[in-house]
C-alpha cells in the first residue's frame, strides 16, 4: 500500500481534519462501515495503536498499524475481518454491501446497479451473484499481486464489454 493510499485512509477516519483520530471519530467511521463495536472495544483498539499514550491515533501510529496489517497480507484472520467489514458480518457480499462500502469511501450513491453487479461478477466464481469468503480472498490476493507489480493501478478495476471502470474514492468511466 502506498504512502498516498495510507494518508487517504487516515483522512477518511480523521473527520475533523485535526491530524489525529480519536475514539469518537473511530466510532463514527466504524458505524458508517456497518461495524457495531462497543465504545469499550473501540477504546481498546485506539489504545492498542496509540503508542505514545496521547489518547488519539496520530498519522505515524496509523501508518505503522496499516503497514503491519498489509505486511501480513496472507493472514486469513485479517482477511476474514476485512471480508466481514464488507459483508456486514454476513456469509456473502452482495450489491447492497458493495454500495454501502463504496458510498463510505466517497462514491456516489447513484453508481448504477449494473456496475456494482459487474464488480461482483469479477470475484463471483460460482455464479450465485454474491461473493463468498474464498472468492473474496482470491480476488484480494490477486489485487495485492497486481498492486505489487504496478502501484499506479486502481484498487478496483472492472473491464467489461461496456468499458473499464476504476474505483478509487471517485467513480470514473474510462
């Protein structure tokens, strides 16, 4: 993951732009992503990342945490957490789950359903219109491999008969 991608992620959590992420900002971000951790659990997360004991997560602490997580790309446990973030704790990811995550990342709510279905189809190997954990894991490993080959490639890219679509906080039709 590039420095710019980590900074962009940090800025999403740092809602007030103050340069740190506090418990309230983390709680809001988690709730927007459909994660319903208790305030105590979120305080514990912040405390575990807050190496200087300030009560907030500075960018350097956030970057260190992300680099550690990304460095452990093959961890099934970490991949399962990301999958549950996308799926809303369900067994499979559907179009509504994908729309929720994309809206949280700054995409328009009016992204056409056809595009979301195409994104699902990229990973959906069994043709049920949903993405299971094994399908998600396979897709994410492929995306990480592609990112390592060329860091300028989009995080989400779908090539279809109607065109190519890239998703990085903005919806583009190339």
